[in-house]
C-alpha cells in the first residue's frame, strides 16, 4: 500500500511537471500565433489590402470614341454613327440553342455567318459578351426588339462606329478604319494603350497617320468581380475623352466634282492653293466605299476591289509614278531661261522630226510646226523645240530646276507612308543606280517628259502652283493649322534666279490655253474671272514603232493598256492666280481632249467657291 | 461530517452534478458555437443556407450529447476505453472496404443515419484508450520496452489505416493525440527528443516517399509564389484575406475575399481565414482567447481530478485540442504546409464536431465526478 501510494505520488509529480512544461510551451506558441496575426493584419495590412482590392476589382475598358474628320467648311467627312448591334451573354441564356436559332431566323443569317457566330461563342467565356451582329439594319433591329420577350439574355445595343458619309469620295485621302490586328497593337503605342477587343483603327491614309490624335481615350468601368471573373457590381465609371476632330483643307464640293469627272476612269485630280499650299481636292480614281471595311469586308467584295484592273487600292495621286510628258515643258523652258541657254527670241525649226546622234525624234505633229519661238513652242507643245533646248541645257541642269520645284521629292513628307518620290534622273543617278553612263539621247526625251523621269500627280500640282505663285516655295498641307506650326525656313523663298523667267513661262502657259492653236484652247474660259492657264501632256506608256506611227491610230483603236496617259496642269484665275491643279487620266489618250476639259469644269467650281472659302478664314491669306 | 461528505460525493446526486458543472467551459463552448454559426452564416453569403442549418443542427445535437456524456460517471468511460478504440478501428477497416470516396480520398463510412469519418473520432478515442492503458501502470514500467511498443502499436495501427485513405493530415493529428498521452504518462523525455531528431534527419527520405500532391504542398509552403494560381493559390488567397482584415476587420458579412469566392474551403479548413478577414486582429485574438480559456479549463479540470485516468485524459485532450487549433491556424497563416485539419467546433464537419464534443463531454464528466476514484 505504501509502495503503491509512493508510486502514485511519483506519477502525479511526473504528470504535473509535464503539465506545466506543456502549459508554458502552449503559451509561447500562442504568442507566436498572435504575433503572426499581428504581422499579417497590422504590419502588412496595407500590402494585403492592396492585393485584396487587386483581386476583387477589375477594370473594363470600352472602345474610345474616335475623333472625326471635317472638311474645310465643317462638313463631317468621317464621322461616327450609332450602329445597332446584337449582343448575347451565353450564361444568361437559359436555352442557348433555342435562342441562337431563333436569332438566326429573325436576322435571316446565312449558314456561313451562323457558323462564324457559333465559332466565336466557343472562343469566349460564358459570361463574356458574344457579338452576334455588329451592324444591323433598323428593320432587323426593331424586329429583334419586338421579339425580346422570348429571347432571354439577348441584348440589343447601340454602339458608336465609324461612318464615311461621302463613301468613295475621300477613300484615298482619309483611308478607313478596321479591326486592329496584332501588328497595329505592337507598332503603335496609342493603340496598345487604348486597345479593347473589337477596337477599330486607321489602316491607311490620314486615319492611320493621325491615329494618335484620333483614337481618344477609353471609358473605364470598374467592377467588383468574384474569383471567376464574373462581375458582381459596378464601382465606378470613368468617362474617356473623344479623339481630336481634324479639320481638313479639302472642299467637299470640289472633291465630289473630281470624283464625278473621273468616274469609270483611272486617274487622279488634285487642286491646291498656290499661296498657302492648302489642298482643296485630292482624288484618286477608281475609288471604293471605305464603309465596307469598318465591319470587315466580305471576301467577294474584297476580291472585286483587289482584282479590278484599274487598281482602286492604289492612291494614284501619291503612289502613281507617271512620265510627266509635256507637262514638264514649263520646267524645261524655265530651266533653259534661268541657265541663260535661251532667251525668248530663240527659235527652232520644227519639221515633224529631227535626227540627233543617229536617232530620229518625232514631234507629235507629223507635219511639223515650222519656226517656233519659246512661247509658241509651249503653246503648241512642240516637241522638236524642247528636244533642242534639252540638248543644249543638259540633264543635270534640268534636274536641278525640276528638283527645286518639288519634283522627285515626297510632297507630304511623312504624312503618308505610301507616298512615292518619283524620279528626276541625272548623270550621277544613272551611274549609281544603273552603273551606266548617261546617253545624250536620254537627255532629249527627258526634255519632253519621257524616259526615266517619273513624277506623281501631287508633285505636278505643286510644281504648277509654285510657278503660278511667282516661283516661291510652298509646303502643301491637308490639316487646317498644319501650315502654322514648325514652318520650314525656306517657305516662300524664291526658287528662281530672275522672276522675269517665271513670268515668261506663265505667259506661255496662258497662250497654250487661251490662244488659237494652243493645245488646250478648246477648254478655255474667256471670262477673266475663271480664265486659267495650263499645259497639256500626253505620256506614252510604250515606245511607238514606226509602223504604228504610220497608222495614225485613234485612241479608241488602241488596246486600253497601251493608250497614252492624258495629263493636264493648270492654274487660275490667270489675272490673279489662286489655285493650281493637276489632272491625270490613265490611258485617257490625249491631254488636250481628255484632261483639259476637266480643268474647265473644275476651275468654274473652284473659283465660284473661292469667296465662300475666304469667308471661312479667320485670317487673310498671306499676300505675296 | 467527513463521512457524510465522502458519501455524498460518491453518490453524485443529480442536483450535485449540476453544481459540479464547469460553467465557464460550457459558456465558452456555447460562445464558440455561436461564433461558428455566425461565421457559417457568412460563408453562406449572409443567408441561412445548407451549411448554416446543418452546422446548427449538429451543434445542438452534439452539445446535448456532450451534456449526456458529462452526466455519465467517468468510471464508465474508463471502462469503455479499449472497446471504443476497437470499435473505431473496426470502422476504419470498414471504411477501407466500404468507404465513400470524395475528392480522391476514402474517408467516410455510411452508417445509414450519418456519414461518419472514423478517423476524426480516433483523435479522441486514442486518448481514451491510452489513458486507460497507462492508468494502472507503475511508473517503473512506463519506460519498459513492452509498454512503449504496445502503445506505439496502438498509435500506429489507426495511423496506418488513415494514411491509406489517404489522409496524411488526420493521421498526423492522431499520432499527436497519442504522443501527448505518452508524454503525460511519463515516457522518458529522451525518447521524445530522439524521435524528434530522427524525424528531422529522416525528413528528406519521408519527402521522397510522399505522394506528388503532398510533395507539392510542401514545396508550395516553402514558396507559395511558385504557382500562384495552382498549388499556391489557397495559401496566397488565405494570407491576403487575413492580411486585408486589418485591425478591426472588414465587418461581418463584408469579407470580400470569401464573399467573392477567392477563398477555398472556407467552410472547413479555412474558416478561421474568413473569421479573421471579417473581424480583424482584434476578433482573431478574442477567438484565440476563447480557445485559450477552454484549454485552460480543461487542464484545470484535469488538475482537480483525483483519478489518474481523468487527469491524463484531460491533460492530453487539452494538449491535443491545442495542437489541432495551432496546426489549423498556422496552416491558414502560412506557417505550416497545408494539411487537412479542421478548427475544432468552428469548422463545418459533423465527425470533427462529434469527436470534439465527446472529448468535452468526457472532460466535463471528469469535472462532475472529480472525486471519483478509479480502481
């Protein structure tokens, strides 16, 4: 019993000692847990609070509202319209199959479109928005609205989208928008920043150039979301900024006329203010409706545009490298005068053809012009005369003058990435580019704008404008206000040695249009208010063989792609010049019969609208 | 006078049993029950849904059960020590053959009126069994090879049956319950130190034998940012929830982490995270205090008991409960790898609550019959 009781005491001592050890152990662990709680909840609270907010708050960006394009008079030429769209959130639909087939019937979707929708549905999460149709007609939209009672989870939505009210009129100038692709996002910072699925961005033209200004900023919606990304409640809505609206120097009326004149033809018309360089119209034909691209063009329509032999996708005004033909003659004459090669009295006898360096060079007039002076040679566009002065002048001097007047250089600089430079050849160029020496015969044909020389229609327009304004350097621009910022120092600087020479050339151009025997005499306007001066051009697209020359084929007898290009450059009103233009009609035959009559109609309108245009100006034009 | 007291204390009248009740412990358990119901209500998104209702029913049933247990003389519980252990071993074997599989683990057995998880019950009944085993043992025999081997077999047998389910977490907790008894029974402290050392040394080998998902948990514990959306997700989200709670919490029913379903397992193992997010540091410390009072009362009851069995049971059960709480909290606070271990009373789960309530019941019985001697 004693034994057992002492055993008991031992046991109790042991258990109690261990109980106390355990107790203190527990105490320390408890302190440890409390300090861990303190660390997490008090010390690091801010960090975890941020993480928790990051967890639960998610931002949704909405597509920004794109800035518009206005013409000079404030007409919207690229605007926004309310597109009727149909959205479905699959998880809110009880019976997706039923609803989607019902929609298919109501919208009369083709099997192809329907498959596309189903494909899209499989790519998104069930709570994300499925855009069944992005541009519904009002009829279909209202039809859907009338059937909403049995279309659970279907949302008719009005969304803002791009609209080009003048359709094909401004396509090459403004370009168009379309869904942003991977490349757009990677190369353009502003697109990357504002990107949302379905965002439409400028693909070509000014839409692309001014993307940064036009794009605007996103509306931002902040939602509380759960762990699966489902929206629980909206916390905030932050309104974005609409993109900047750009006002262009373009006059829609003139632009429309240019479009009408070139209907069914391939070519370009551009009109420019000779003092400011403001572009009044700039059109390339044929064009296409840019609205087709906004919601994605169909394959058929795309093939139609792409395979059109008249190449609607090419902006001929900026990308078209054409032989200038006789329209180069004012520059050749000016160069010869400036370099003192000839004076106004210099005459050449034209017999219809001339032989130089063992080659025969033909004048366009088989019988020849007889003795011609500079003024007459310009007026009648005598090729023989210009062969002779080109020979005397040499290609290097000629190219120097041509370059001074803006040929062989990009007119808009970086504004359009597609713009071509053209080519003003000289001996150095040929050596570098072709590795061959310059031939004198090449100088001779350069004198009538054939051979290596290539110019774009906008360059010809600029050249004419700079002659018309008395030989002063101008910088063409398209966006109102662009002429006022960072002006190049050589703006308005004279391009001539002697201003008299410019006057001589202008006078010769007057003769060409307004005097009997002038090549564009039939297109003249006698009213001094509208009277203009110009120079025709007919550019050969292939070498004419002797046999063909004998045949004296009429334009319509030659296959389309072998016909000459018809060109015309002009400025007006002659007495007090204000506008210059260039016209080119591809394979249009003859400059005087095809291109010059267009100038007549254009000048009528341009000069009529001059007053209205001036009244729009807040500031008088700079008079020189 | 003395004689009289002896008599009455031995007879334990019904009325006296009431008087002997530990009302502080009872109050704390009821308070904990209330808090757990409120938290469960929050996990249901502020509505009385399935979990709240079910938890409420279980709590009421099991607390009544606890009261009944506490009215039964402790000597009967002593008598049931081995039998109950064997019954649960039987259930575990039954689970192995006829168990219900859920999320890759065969832990439950269908007893027609309840789906029971015997491994949870084992956490308590192993204490009962070992307490009985050591009750009559002479202090010299405690450290004999025979005793230690027998008690180790008693521990390892259910552990093995639970590991094959597979449920490593619960088997570790069973082991801890058993080891707690060995500790209080007076097994030489050297053995504990050697075992611990041996465990640490063999840790790399143990890890090599772990199942891939268990290895992943260990790796994730060491660096939760390894795979923040995969294996590390639970612990990262849990820490965010606790940390964002701050000093006073986000407020009842306003825990965004749980409400927006970022928290996994919020009803069960991660219930403390939700509580902590909504009630903050202050709330969490109060909850810890409640647990501390409960454990203190259990130990105090043990100290007041005359019988060695009751003492060893109370101390061990107190230590076990403490370890369960600590492991659960350390886990959700990112101090330990994720092992499935519920927070007693707070977590949703019938078997766990049943086991805890039985434990409380026996402790309360020990309190009520604290003068009872067991031969």
